[in-house]
């Protein structure tokens, strides 16, 4: 094998390992000296970095070239299509495997390490070194070399940012972790002689922010609930497998119905859960950012509470008289057995009829005092007042499958399973497409405008913008049964 081939394999990489593949390894991986381990040793599990949402990092062994001939890894993208991640176990392969597994890209991001910046997929944003405005976990740092290592460059992934200190994870390097300094728009690598930073390619998270948002929740394929209020920091387990039937979020307040049919509440992803009803006594649940909880009980009656407690519940409808509920901030809404929508500005306040009798099939209320409704013909309508009038049509008859409202933002899924959103309640139409056609199967909106979606492949996706781009994937395909937030 030529020296140039060896250098190319050492300092750039085009592959990753199938996420579900079992790779033989030694008892104790040498995370600070991966060259001491055999090729394919699992040096760092995906659950140990990127807030638990990373992918495994493997050793390329003592030989920089790895086995001959080259072996290429493939994993399914979010659409279920097998996609090449690159040569096992090179640096570029790690980038591809993470970004494909997370649903951030759907085809191979091609090139050597010093070519990924120029070849960045169109849905990703990039900034040249010296003009970098922010860094987030999951961002890719692309480096060039001065020819000492074959002019193929290097790429690594930002794992954390603390002040000016950046921690980076790498594959096909001696040590998995490395560090850099980020100051005045410039990344300076620590201990990387002969390399210079080209720039950063940002993971599809909210640009320029710390990642903070309303809490969002996911029920995974095992029936466990997870949550976080950091947009790009993974998910925090909330329940055991099989113990989450339904979930709800309002601001940082959370609600769920457990496997025994009991309602539970929490004030944040780390506050701990409090049981709020007996087993078998909660059929549906909603929660607002003011700490207002609402349930439909086992007999079909609506109840409200402004405390996370078994006590203090107020019955709002008779048994059998509630088909749907919604809470936003301190506002509540429901649809009764006659298909009529009602709303109130407080958990214990009087009701205002907001639809004609029989004309409400779904209802959503936001903390901003906005309403969204699917009417009898299957069209979507919005309103900024709790009155039976002044509705604005946002989708035609038969063209609204699901709706959501949060803050002053509305979202819907149309008859073609495509998601749309708007910040304007007024006027007819005016919705902006925010998903690919056919790729939205559930939708929710948080108080700060975070949109959550379950995609066609069964992945959870989140976005703080009204855009087809910028989606962040808290789970991989097949691992999201429901989302809220």
C-alpha cells in the first residue's frame, strides 16, 4: 500500500459502522490511545456523548489503513433507505453516521475531511473560521492540513461548549477527545500541528441560541417517556419502558398517563413526577405553561387542576360530555359530546361557546389566547378571541388531519401528511410548508414556538423556525410513537 494511501486513511475518513452492528472489542477500550486497540473496538458508546444522542466511535487499529481491502459501512436513513457512511473507521464516516442516524441528512456527505466544508448539504448552514457566530453540540469542525498529512484534512464533532472551551469527539485519531478555544469568531485547535480550521458546519439546531426551549417530550418505541428543555442536548429518561401511554407539555410543565391509566405531573424534566389521579381514572391529559392540568376521566368528564396534586380537581363537564381537551398557558378548551367547542381564560372560569353545535372535530388553545379548530367539513380555522365568530380559514374542507397551537404560532398536517405553520392568525390561508410532502404524522407547538413532529419513518423531529430546514432529530427512525412540546 502506498504511503499516500496510508496517509489518506489516517487523516480523513469516509465510513461508519451500522448502528445496530455488533463489533468485537477488548475488555477496556483505550480512549486516550485508540491505536493500542484492535480495529473495530468500540471506544466510546453513542450514549456517552452528545447528551446521549451520539453514535458509537470505533478504533481504526494500530495500522492507520485498517484492513485491506477497504470496507464500507451503511445504515438506513430516516426514509429507511440504506445509505453509505464511508470507510470503516475513518473520520468522515463518523460525521456521516451521526448525521444520517439523526435524520439531519439523507444521502452520503461526500469528500475528504478538507472537502466537507465545501460539500456541505444544502440544508446545513456553515461559517468560515474568523466569522463563526455560534457553536452548538453536533456541529462539524473542518480542518485543512499543510501537506504534511496528504492534503486530505480532518473533521471532528463538537460535543460541548463551555465559555470559550470546546470539547470535540473524533474517530481515527489517537485520542477520542480533543479540545479547542472559541473566541471572537475563531476556533483555535489545541495540539493540532500542521492543521488549520476551515470553518464549522452547523447541525440543524436553532442558530445563535443556547438551545434552550420549552420542554419537549417523546414516547419511544419501547413505550418509555423522555424529555428535555435543551434543544440540542439529547433526552432525559422519565419513565420505564411501557409506562407512558400519553404525554402533554406546557412550557416546562409535563403531564403523562401511565400504563395503569393514572395521570402524573411534573414541573420540569428533572423535578420528578407526582401522581395526580388513581389508576384507571385518566383517559386523556393536557397541561399549560401556567401549571394548569386538564384530564378526561374514565367516565368521559373533564376535570381541571392548578396544582400538581391528587387534590384540588374541579369537574368541568358531566360524564360522557367531553371528546377533546386542550390547555395553553392558563387557557383551557374542550369539545363536548355534541361536537361544540368551548374555551375559558382560567382553569376554574366560566365557559364561552366558540363554535356552532356539531361543528368542532379538534381544538387547540395557546398561551397567547389563540384558538385553532378543525370544523365539521375537515377544514382548519384560527381565531384570536374566545367567541363564536371571527374565524379565519387556514385549510380547505377535508384538508386538515391534525392541528396544534402554542404561543402565537399555529401548525397543521394536511390531507397529504405535509406540515404547515404560521405566526399569523388573521386572513385565510397564509400557511408555510415546513415538512417534506408526506413526512408529518403527528405535530405539536410549544409556547416559544418549538414545533415537534413525528416523521413518516417514525422519528421525532423538532424545529424552532417556520421552515422545511433546521429540523433537529431527538430520535432515530422507528423510535418515536408520540411527541409533545
